[in-house]
C-alpha cells in the first residue's frame, strides 16, 4: 500500500479515528479535494461530486460495514489512481 494512499486516508479521516465513513469521504473530498489535488495527493480527475465520492466509498467497503479501514481504502485507491 502506497504512501500516497496513507496521506489521502489521513486527510479524509476528519475525526482521526482511523476509519472513514461515507460522510467523511464526501465532505472531505468536497472541502479538501482541490487542495489535495494541487499538492499532488489526489489526481485532479479523482475529484468528483457527492455521487462519485459515494461510489468510491462503495467500491472500497469490501465487508459492507459502512466504514473503511485503511486497508480497504488503499486497495481501491492504489488501483484506481495508479499508485
């Protein structure tokens, strides 16, 4: 799992509990996404609306518990973003 995935996960983990909720992913990508993309921590094409962010969450939630562990998150973003 890449260092970029770790940086992005930590940026999206708004309450710093080590898990991502759907709300955190949507809210953080909306509020922090452009800055993350400008710094190179997120591809510009990875920015999307709430539906795209929700779809990313669904793709990563392998066990269906409505929370993402770092491992679930990294497995999807490393593949999707080519990291």
